[in-house]
């Protein structure tokens, strides 16, 4: 069993949930993509692959993965939240279209450094940050 599957097994156990192949498929589906997708898109992708899983199982499993920091939940302002896995993914921020929900990823060193400086100024040791920009993408303007 891979480390990622072991991790799933552990967190399900902590939540008092059984490790089932449906839940395993949900986790594998999220791991297989670098995109930001909502829970329904993840559900439909599984169904298209012929995997028989209920919507409830998909939602419940995602909730657990978010709770244990294996998946990031992005509030996009319009429509449902989007999800991406956090396994071996380097830090990045997001710019989100408020009309169509498109998400681009970016890393700007100056912004990263400035945030460190702000934390320093207030005598905080920075642990993490969430930086999201909201706007209207080129296609939607
Ligand atoms: Zn757009
Ligand atoms: Zn992302």
C-alpha cells in the first residue's frame, strides 16, 4: 500500500469511517488531477470511469481529506468550492474569476517576502498564508 493510501486509511479510522474501495477511488481521483474541481466534477469524473460511488460518499470523503490537510478547499465566491490535493505540491496562490470560476495559480516572490515582513513587523512567526485574488478573467470581461 502506498503512503497516500495509508494516510487515507489512518484518517478514515480517526473519523470512525471504514476504508472502502469507493473512498479509495475518490482519493485516487483527486490525486490524479492537478486541476481545481468542485465535488460534483470529481463525482462525475468517477462515474465516467465506470466507478460506482454515491455523491454522498464523494462529499463525505472530500470533507475528511480537507479536515486532515490532504486536500485544499478553495472558496471561489461564485458556485461551489473547488478542491485540489496537497500532496507534493509546492506552495502557490490563486487568482479566481468571479464570473466563470476559472482559477489560475501563481507565485510571486515579492508577495511571499512582503508577507514575511508583515509577520515580522507584528512579531509573528508565519506558519501559512492564504492569498486569493478575485477578478474577472479575459474571457468574461
Ligand atoms: Zn471568467
Ligand atoms: Zn492551486
